C-alpha cells in the first residue's frame, strides 16, 4: 500500500527537474500545476493522453480546462494526501507536456 508523504518530503521531491513547475497546494495536501498549451486542441490531446494513463494506473487527477490552460491537482484520496503515485503521475504529465511541444 502507498503511504502519505510528509509536506517536507513532498517539498524536497518536487525540486527534481522531472517535476518542474509542481508546487504544494496551500489549502490541502496535494500538489498542483497549471499547464499552458498552444491552443485548445493541444490541451485536449494532452488531457486525453493523461486520462489514458490515469485509467491504467487507477489514479485520477482533479483538473479543470479552460481553453488552452489545464489546472491539475494530484492527491491520493485513499491515503489522505500526496503519495508516490502522485509523483509518478506528475512526472508523466510533465513528460507528455514536453512531448506535445516538439
């Protein structure tokens, strides 16, 4: 079973270059990031790719999409905070974002 990470451990983990742009949420135990794309189609394609991975992992993000921006919050509800699964999903989202820009 995955364990909840302390805020100090999360803060240290998100310093990793593969987690660039992710930050601790201020009002809850989660990490968050806003992704900005060229247009709506690019944002939606990225969301589709992330959704397929989320379904495979059975670990679904909280997100909101407005035109070319996608705001994402990741938390493991079964542990009541951030776990290794969230960091894995965040790394994949960053990788998908970089690949969408190539």
